[in-house]
C-alpha cells in the first residue's frame, strides 16, 4: 500500500515538474527585451560577426556550448559558471573540458551590459550567440524566444549523467533525447551540427584500434576511412584535432548526412543513426536530396532545444558577469 502511494506521489511530482517546465518555456518571448533592451539582438549579432571574422572555427564550439548548457539543468547559463573552492562546476566536468569560446560570451555580455546593464541574462546571450555563429557559417537562421534567467547552481558530476557521449548507441541516444522532451527526429536533425567543427582523436580512437579485441576497427566504419583516421591518430593521441566533416567543416551544410550514409560518421553516435529505421530514413533522404529539409528542420529543433528546462520570471537571476553568480 505504501509502495503504491509512493509511486503515485512520484508520478504526480513528475507531471507537476513537467507542467512547470512547459509553462516556463511558454513564457519566453521574441519581444521580451523590446522595452528594456531593444537593441540586444543587433548588439549580439554585431559582436558575434566580429568574432567569426577573426576566428570562424569558434562557431562549432559556441553551438556545442549552448547544447551542453541546455542538456544539464536546462538552458540556464550554468555551463558558464566557474568552479569555486567548494564546488566543481559544469565547465570542469569531463565532457566539457574541450569546450571553447567562454571569452567570446564574456565579450558579447560586456557589450550588452554597456547598453543595458543588469537586464539580459547570460543564458539568453549564449542562445543568441549560438544562432548567430551558425548563421555566420551559412547555417539557418531561427527565431530565439528570450526571457531565460541564469541559474545559480552548476555541478560537474551532472555533465556525466546528462550529456550523451560519442560512444552512445541508438537506444541510449533516443532515451537521452526523450528525457529532454526531444524526439527521435530532433536527435537525427541536431546530430547534423557535426557538419561543422573538429574533434580530438581520443573521442573516437576506440573505433580504430582493437575494437573487438582482435586488433580490428569498428565494422560499422568504412575501412578506407578508418585507415585514413589511423594515419592521423596514433592509439594514445590526446591532442590531434580531426575535421568532423572533412573538406567542409567550416560550412554549415548537409554534407554530414552524405558522410554518415557512406559509413564515414566520425563517432559511434554518428554511425548509430543508421541502426534505427526512422533516423536511417532521414539520413538517407538528406543525403539523396542534398539536404532538402535539413536547414529548416535544424532551425525548428534548435528552437525546441532552447526551451529545455528554462528558468523564467523571478527564478534564478540575471548575472552581471557570466562566470560568477551575483
């Protein structure tokens, strides 16, 4: 009897939390700063374009930073907080050690603070920068509803339980995305962000050497591509960077799906998209039609992702400096 009561209470709590999350997401607005900081999008775009003009390879890390922010505690800017004496923050969690671009967010925040002090959250700035950096590499534009508040909590250990690692299989990936109220379609669409950026060899060398204990490579990886990767990445290499979309890693396009269809996805999680009927159909269709719907789909999924677990209203705070709580 007690167990049934506990189960009901747990179910009710989950439903209640889900209603709060939905309500918070719905209170985001495209006109949120129309009176308090009407130039915010112009300022963010201007500063982001300046950064991209000098360092276009930061686009992928900035987009990834937004993803990593949203998947841990929701899109609350907690990935930007520094560790303290008593707490190891998300940015020092293992999956985030390779993130770059914190200085760019600080630069944009400083420009926004100059115009509208204490008004625009770091979470909103990160969401806008991720969009504008993607556009700078010929990716799609998407509307960014605003009004996120900044979280005050950031824990490194939560990165391990919330961020999907590159070795996840399709079942694990689908479960991970479902836990964030994202669909299987969102999973295969957002995976397309691997069309830009680079990765350290250590994220995929397990596929290249002794994969099944017989000195072989991952059979789901094209053998010619595996041989090429082995020539770049010795077994213990921790520093070499490899293009995720060779020859096109600075342009946001549909080429990722062509590579995955040819079994040349860099990560296990890329190859995993061929192991499910829905994700495989999407990969093959985008490869066949040269990304006929990819950019539109990506924009739609990014809007959804940007609403995960947001804090709004009087929740959280608006940080004055993104790396520190007020």
